[in-house]
């Protein structure tokens, strides 16, 4: 019994606090940077529409949108410059685009991740109307990526990198689990009514008229089954490579149902921290480091 407890404790310490050995860490950071780039590019378009002199909201309305002078709207978070200067939304999104590019190319990647995280949080707290479905997951992923810098073999920093990488994995799995449980608690996902209504509203890429009921039921049940499969493969190393394809299928269904490219990109990017990368990519990554 003592041996079993010792083994569990040893596995726990090794899981969280060993030096980072995952070859997929730079790839995950680059893909999360791509998802961040999509989000900021979307913000760059929407920010000028929502805010500014020629936007849908004038100066006073933009200040109210940012929470200034309104109780109970999060106005106590005044560290963001958007609280005082909402017109900074567009310049900040441009800064986020540059930071995301730094994440992708891997040059000064920790600084790029940190800048992208700060700007994402500014927009997330101050302009909630611009927030996408998966952006809270992206904000956490970008924060974890600040520690996924190029590995120094003799640096203690690798331990913190492993901790950040594990947090990225756990955060994605918790996100999927909460998504599954919320759908299971909603009867409309069992009957397919939720997907049928999304199709009728023209949210995705399926025609809003003429889509049979059985198709909506099939897609709704597929969403539930794929999420169960993703969680199961993530927890079982012997079938873990299958999880990558289940995630791709899940993102494809998401696109069909709600047509949200950004949400699909965020889900796929964060999921890459779990699935083993193909051997060819692993070899090329190792060779690039050795050079």
C-alpha cells in the first residue's frame, strides 16, 4: 500500500514538476499565436466599427460601454487605458497583431505572449461586446505560453515551462468537460432542437431552409459523442493519437453548426498540447534546434 502511494506521489511530481520534454510545446505556442492573430485581426475590424468618432458608438457611448460612470459594470478595473480612452481599441489590436506574430515566429516569444495577454485582457474586460466564444480559453493559453520559450537544457526555467504546459492541457480538458456537461444538462441537445435552431438562424454553413430534422439530430449527437471521445483519448495514452482526429472532426462540426472559424482555431490550437505530434514534425523540430 505504501508502495502504491509512493508511486502515485512520484507520478504526480513527475507530471507537474519535471523539466519540460514535450517537443510539441513550440508548435502549440505557434498555433496559439495564429489563433491570437485571428482574434486581433477580427478586433481590428470590429473595434473601428464599435468605437471612435465614426463608429457605431460616439465618445460618450463608448465611455459608457467601457464602464465609465456606471456601477456594477466592472468599472472598478480602471487599469486598462480603454477605460479612459476607448479610441485606443484599434491601436491596441494592432499591437496585439505584432505580438501574435512574435509568438508564431518564436523570436522574443515570451515578450510577444505577455503583450498579447495584456492586450487581450484589456479588451476582454473593457469591451465585452467584442468577445468571441473561445476567447477566455485563448487568454489563459496565451498566459501559459509566456513560459513556453525556447528550452535551455541547464535552466531551472524548464520546470516552470512544464508546469505551464500541463496547465494548458488541463485548461483545455476542463473547457471540453464543462462544454459537454452544459450540453448534457440541456434537453435541446438531446433532441437536436438546439442545432436545428442554430441552422434556422443561419449561424453555420448549412442552409437555413431545407435541412432535415435528422441532420440536426445527427450533428447534435455528434457534438456530444466527439467531446466524450476527446476526453477519453486524452486520458488514455494508448489511443491518444486518435484524439487529434476527433478534435478536427469536432471543429468541423462547430463550423457547420455555428460557422465560427475563430472558435474552431482556438480549440484546435489549445488541443495540440495534448496530442502527440507526427514523427516527421518531431524530427524536423529537433534538427532545427540542433542547428
